[in-house]
């Protein structure tokens, strides 16, 4: 019997396993496919500020965790928000981000591949590139090093008896007994917690990204994204330069996406902001789902109505940027060390039917 069974090997589940194991708990994590198989391995690769106050502390703590485990360095690469009206006012509240308004010439001076005529805001203090799966794999390694057992290739269901969690059952027929179960299964969390489908606070917002290699000698220096662009096409431009590829995005749809059609749209939209994209070679097209709550805030801690059952999910487009801190909060709640902040609790007002 483990102290805690975690279901889901994305960034949130692996972070929770790490902090549980670090606190001395025995942990078994069950992952249906492989660590980082879903959004935590297929995202756009940018660790960045969510630009809202409610999630700012999760971001700050997550950056510290990413640094602690060597996923990112001290200095941000910068985030360049481009568009006709890249609103300085909205970022002014976050003084630590050191926003600098750039006219077209200044913008092209720091980002020579940008299209002519764009203006924007450079946020010097955020935008840490990291290969999509790097953070989650690292946290999984650190969890294992502290004694967590991570089992891949086992789809699990939650076992509940008389209103109490009693463990998880693997599709391989094995039972994993525990009186504390954490569901950290991203967009699949609602279904796992309530297979009947009455409780659905975490939905799926699918997204496609395209990884491209630029022609030799050409480079993009910053994470660049379209500021509040029109969603008419369902595609909003963003580009994250990693060491070998640039990740271009991204689409948003509640239905499973048509990857090829969206890849063409993503490339066309990106070329309007970064014309060099027209000369780039496509290396990979990837789809995954953002786990999203109705109020856009994560869902953490005890699930109402089932003793010992906890959840950690719903980080939307910012799970790599916020998930490590959520894992720490989820671990503390499971071990009764600290309560979950009210804004993220699973029984909060905004989620009541
Ligand atoms: C296109 C796109 C780009 C993104 N870019 C960024 C970005 O640049 N920066 C950023 O911060 N965030 C980004 N995100 C968001 C981020 O990827 C997610 O918020 C985050 O990965 C969610 O992590 P998670 O651990 O909650 O869920 P997931 O990564 O979905 O992990 C859940 C895991 O649970 C497993 N699972 C499901 N059901 C079961 C079961 N029954 N039994 C066992 N295991 C199960 C799945 O296999 C999966 O591995 C992006 C998302 C998308 C879609």
C-alpha cells in the first residue's frame, strides 16, 4: 500500500510525485502511456508569465522549481508581444517583467526576422525556452531519485468504496491500494473522477503546433507572440525558438483537430509575422489538449464528496509555466501540511453547477 497513488504522468503529476517523495511519502504514479506523452511533452516549449495576478505566484514558484532542477537558467530570453496595439498598460502591473515598448525599427533591431511595420512590447523578465518534454522528464527523474515508483503504460481508474478513495485499478488488472489518490490526468481528469459525467470542471482545448527548422544562419531570438490577435481562423501566432527548431503555434478547438489543415494555417499566419517561415522546413506537426477550467484557474486539492480523492489539473495554456508549483501545493494538501489557496480549490463557487 502506498501513502499516495497519483494518476497521470504529465508535468503536474510528476511534480506532485516529486514533492510527495521529497516529504518522505511512498508514492506510486500510474501513467497510461509514457511520462510526458500528452500536452506536457507536446507543448510550445515556453515557460512564461500568465499575465494575471491570480496565477502570478504559481508562476514565480514554478520558475524557482525549474531553476532548482536545471530546466532553465537564471536569465529570461524575453517575450516579444507583437501587434498593432501591444498594450503596455496590461503588463505594467507586473513590474518585474520590465516591459519596453518598441516601434517598428526598434523591434527589427532586436528581432531581425520580424516583418516590417510591426510594433510591440518586449517583456525582458519572462520567456524561458525549454524543449517541450524536458521539464516533465526531469521532474520524473527527480521523483524516481527520491523513491517514487513511476509505472508507464498502465491506464488506471479510481477505486472508491463507501464514499472513500481506496486506490486505483490498472487496466492490467493490478490494484494499487491507498487511501489518498491524486488525479492529475490533464483533460481526462473529470472523466476519471466522475465516470458518470455529471462533474466536468476540466475540459479539453486542443492545439496544434508546427516545429520548423530555419534556413542555415537565420534565427529567431525571442519567444514572439501575437498580442490578442483575432481568433477568426482559430489560429493565433506564436513562435518559440529552441536550440534546434522553432515551435510555431497554435490552434484552439474543442474538437479533435485536423492536424494537416491547421499546420498549413499556422505556417501561413506565422509567415505574416516572421517571413523567414516561408523558407523553413517542417520537422514535426503535433497536437495535444490543454486541460481547461471554466474560470481559467487550476483545480487543486480535495474533490468534494469523496474522502481521500484529490485533483490537480486545469492549467490551460500555462501548465509548464505553473504546473511545478501546483504539484507542490497538491502534495502539501495530500499530506495535510497546508491547505490549497481558496482561488484554486476544487469546491470553489465558480465551478458549482
Ligand atoms: C498546443 C499547446 C501548446 C502549449 N504550449 C505551452 C507553453 O508553451 N507553455 C506552457 O506553460 N504551457 C503550454 N501548454 C499547456 C501545457 O502543455 C499543459 O497545461 C500541461 O502540459 C498540462 O499538464 P498536465 O500534467 O495537467 O496534463 P497532461 O500533460 O495532459 O498529462 C496528463 C497525463 O495523464 C495521463 N492519463 C490520462 N488518463 C489516464 C488514466 N486513466 N490512467 C493513467 N494515466 C492517464 C495521460 O496519458 C497524460 O500523460 C500548451 C498546450 C498546448 C495544447
